[in-house]
C-alpha cells in the first residue's frame, strides 16, 4: 500500500511540479560550481598580477588557454553522460568523480609559487587545466540533471531561480570572503599569499560538502529515465555496437544540434554574453582597488550589498518571466543594463554610491542570464527530442557550456591584454590616468557593446510558452502512437 508521501511524490512527478525539498537539494550543488568559478573569474587575474607579480598579459593568456581547454571538452563530457549506462543514473556518477579533484586543484591554483617566469607559467597553466577539467566533470552533468527533474515550462524558471539564490550566496561568499580572510591574516601578521591559500581551502571545502549533499539527495529523482525515453532511443541503445564509432557519432550530434534554430541562437547569445561577463568580472576588483581606492573591508561590504541586490532581483525576474515570458523579460532587463553601462562610462564611477547604482543596473542582466537563461537552454531539450527522438540534455548543456567558456576565455584574454595596453602595472603604488580610464572602460562601455550583440541573437530565439506547450502535446501523442501535427510550433523546427 502506498504511503501518502509516495502518492504526493508521484502526483508532483506527473504534474512537473517539484517539492521544495528537491529544489533545495538540487540547488545547493551550485555552491560546488560557484566557488571555483567565481574565485577564478573575479580574482585569478588580480591574484596573478598583484600577488604572484607576473604581467597581466601572461595571466590573460593562461586564462585563455585553460578556459578554451574547458570549452572544447565540455561537449565531450555532456556526450559521455548522455550515453552513460551506470545503474546510479546518467549524471550523478560524474558529479561524484569531479567534486573531489575540483577542491584539490582550486587550492593548488591559489598557492603562490616562485619558480621563475617560465616554470611559474607552466605551474599555473597546469593547475588551471586541472581546475577546469574537474569542474566540467562535475558541473556539466549537474546542469543537465536540472532538465531531467521537470519538463514544466515555468517550473524550470522557479528551479533556476532557487538555484540562483544559492549561486549568489556562493558569489558573496567567495567575493567578500577572501577580503575578510585577508584582514584576519594581516592582523595575525600573515602574508597576502597565506590568505589566498586559506581562502581556497575554506571556501573550496564548503563547495565540496555542498556538492556531496546535492549528489546524495537527488538520487532517483529524475523523471527522464529509460522508461520515459522514446522508442527510437531504446532501439539505439540495443544496436549501439552496430553503429559508427563514437567519434563520428559525436560530430554528427553536433551538426544535428546546431541545425536547431533555438539552439543556434542561444549559443551565440551565450557566447557574447559571457565575453561581456568575463571582462566585467575580471576588471571589477581593479575598479574598486585602483579607481576608488577601497580597502579590503570596504570591498567585503560592497560584495554583501551586491548579494542583497541579487536576492531582490531574483524573485522579480522569476515573476516577470512567468508572467511575460522568458525571452521578453531577458531582453527588457538587458536593455536597461546596456543603457546604464554606457551612461556610467561617460559620467564615470566616482564614489561608493555610484558604484552601487551601477552594480544594481548591471546585475539585472547578470541575474536574469544565470537563472532564466539556463531555463531557456533547458527548453531546447524538448525541441531536440521532437526532431531527433533522443533525450540529449548532457550534450545540449555541454555545447551551451562550450559557448559560455569560449566567450569567457576571450573575455579574460581581452582583459589581460587591454590592461597591459593601457599601461596597468600591478606592482605600482598609483596607476596612470590612462590605466584608470581603461579600467573604467572594461567595467562599462566594452561589456555593454557585447550585451547588445547578445540581445540581437536573443530576439531571434523562437521558443515561447505557447509554442513549447504545443510541442509537448505533440510529443506526448507521438509517444502514445497517436496522430499529431506541428501546428502551433512550426517556427521551432
């Protein structure tokens, strides 16, 4: 006899609605992602120039290489998880395999070594490759798991919004946290180098624990399993050994996905958006330290204010997306960000109050991308299923992550080169006027131009709530062996 708990779980499963406990269990896994991700994007270039003492262009080149490595191998991990035959599920074994080396490699990356210019370059390059390799093994399957928990159009917004709260809590922890650790270490007579390795140990350890919690409590919660897969995929599994080699299948799959109109537009949107984010993230600590001269304690306070802003914006974004649509909400909030960033380039960011205003308006774009943007990506899974007859969440998020990292790699590289070009010197007590103006440009006008390009591609993204529901109805009829049509969602195909 079924218990009330089982009945409620099945009812929720069939409706696509998720219990809050599952949303939280999934979302807490974002800490394991956001700790190394944001430590790298916010602080690595600064750590490399101002703590290790090597040129910004060299740090930018390391960032380019390691993130490109990550980008090109992301789709491979997604493909591997799609085709996993583990009895523990397609995603969770990868999460477990990645989370431990991710912690270790993050600590290695933020250790100060002095092996000379060449050997130090090689050390940080290899440490970076280890970080991003283990990161992808954990995060690509974790990201794909979210699309397997629900197929409800708006519930995916809510899932990603809750995950967004966790993300921005993690951002606060690894942005303000190192400044607090640095203050305490300095008070105890320690060095800046000691504070960075302690920060990596403390916050990386928290990420490890949260990743393990998510791995444990999402077990068996996928609604997409072997019983729910289309008959075509079940046949493919049986005849897999008769098909072409995996390498050919991988590239064929890439061609199939890139032919999908929603997938093409979302990939280009992701690419340009992440160039913008990477530039602004890498440059932000330079703006606070040099242009505004903020102390470590004041910077920690700023990151707390920033986190409060994100917590205010997150539910607003979710409500707007559910009411007016994901695409319309994302475009509208990005336009506000574009206008404000251009205005602050010409006006300047001259004090802490203006910094907070600029940050709030910039955060509209950032928050909606990391929450509703991921929901937009999830919706491509059903379009692909209708066209190909396959469930390929891992590959879809893998290629999306490829676009994300490819853009981020160029963003970090551009930041390092641009800082060198405008004359930034990490060992100098005071920067030149040219360097300060360049830092302002990296935080305002340059990212805004890239967001404009991203929004152009978002205008062309064709999935709406009505079309998505029509698509799901046709999929359900096809699985039941009944007649169906493409009426109502032709523009998705």
